[in-house]
């Protein structure tokens, strides 16, 4: 059989311990207390948590919420892409409307192994808390961008 074998014991949490803290619950796989604490910490201590799959929303939130550090991040990023011969779409500099990324951040390798549906299902079932935390972060970012757009 080609591919890798990963048993259920090998699957561990990825982000939750880093966002939860140092209590015993935070290092316990599958702890709902850890998931709840990670979400609370994100809300209390992280003004913006971005996601790579929605880099434009991440830039928009960073520029608006933390302008001292991220003013112009969108233009800087796309100018860099332009200077290195990557394709990009020009933004209107007078608006905070951010366009879609044209794939500069996608991994590109010669051999891509298509993950079987069974494997995807096992991963999703084994990492349910991670998926829930990720969805929480995506929805939070979406709410932040909506609030920014309503503010402008």
C-alpha cells in the first residue's frame, strides 16, 4: 500500500495548546475546557487572528485594528509580489476594499498526493476540536471585517 499510515494515537492537537495556556486541561487532548479557554484567550488577548485562506480579510483587519504596525501591509505585500514577478490584482489605494489573492501563498510542488476521502474523514474526526477552533477564528475574522466595512 502506498502512502503513510497514521494511527489515531498519533493525531494530536495543533493550535489549541498554544492558544489555551499552561493548565493541565490545556494539554489534554479532547478537553472541552481547553477549547473553551482557547476561544476566550483569542477574544481577550488577540486583536486579530488571521487565516491564510482569507489573506485579504486578514490584511483588512490588521490594517484597521492595528494600523501602527500594519498600515500598508496589503500594498506592501502585493508590491512585493509584483516586484518578484508574481501575478496580482491592483487595489484601489483610496479604499480599504481588498481583492482576492491570486495564489501567491499556495504550496507548489512537483508531486501532489491526493488524500483519500477516508483519510480526510479520519483526520476531521480525530481533530474535531481543532476544526471547531479554526471555524471560530474564521467566523471571528468575518465579523471583524463586516464591522470594519460598516464603520467606513
